[in-house]
C-alpha cells in the first residue's frame, strides 16, 4: 500500500482522490486551507484511521514554509498537486491586468514548484516516487483554438513547463513526474454542465498514475490516458 499526499483534498477532484485511494486501502494525507471547515474530510477522517488532514494554504508563503514541519519525516510515495484556481472569468483581451493575473500564477504555477522543493526529502523517502500535477487542456498551446482566458491558460501552460523540468531534473533519482488533465468535470470550477463526474475523472487519472513509469517523463495526460499535445 502507498502513502498518497493530496494537495487541495477538501472538495471536488481532490476529495474524490482521497475517497478512492482510501477505498483501495492506501494511506492518505490530505491538505486544505481550513481544517475546521472541511466537513467532508473531517467525517472521512473520523471513519478511517488511514487518513490524516493537514493545513496548507498554497497562496501563503508562511504556510508553504511551515508545511514540511507538519509532514515531519513521513515518506510520501505519490504526490498529487490538485490545488488550483481559475481566476477572473472575464479574462478577455483588454480586461487583463497584473492584479488579477499574479494571484493565479502564484497558486497554479509557482506554489507547486515551491511545495515540491519544500517536501523533496519526504518524496525521496517514498517508494513509488510519482509526482502528479493537475493541469488543464486549456494550458495546451496546440489545443488553443478559442483564444481568451489569458490568466488561466497562461498559469496552466506555466505549470506544464515547470513540471516538465521537474521531470527531467529528478528522473535520475527515479522520480516520474507528469501533468494530468482531469477532463471537464462537474465541480465548483467546472460547473453543472460539465461532461463527466468526479468519480469518472479520478478513477481514470488513478489508472494513469498506476501505469506511470520511466518512459513517461514529463508527459501531458488526459484523464483517460491519452496524450495531450503541448
């Protein structure tokens, strides 16, 4: 059984990762910004000794710096960075400025790198050494036929570039890093008209994770296992 760290595990896709890994018998460490209000996680924790819930706000320098101390010397086999924000929905040409762009870059692109660096000792102690980062097909330059969404698209394209470098830099240590597009999912971000539910998305992504090996250095996966062009 693996120890799985899920960043942003209190709702939507992150919560579903927690549920499905627990159902398999794995040990799960889930993070959220406010543990006291994470009702679903707290209920799961009350019912399952294999779940730990830790506080982490990826938008906070202080929280990112303190998080490794919460993990202590725990070995992490599978790291899933699921925390992310969409940002302003009206991010169209003529309506983009630094104030609405930088916070999204911070959460979606910079924090995953800082977090990976911060917990690298825990990751090195793990057996699986799998690093997964939830991205979006909207970060694919090749797939962008609709334009717009400058803030979200750029933040996910930046994340993709970061993870590709992480994958290359850490491959010699036995790590496999990749980005995962969850599909258009019925969550708070995806909305009620999305095409698939969280169960379908996460079970597909877990299958991708299970099958990751050294040949997948820095790959860009759809939730169904297909490769998405950069």
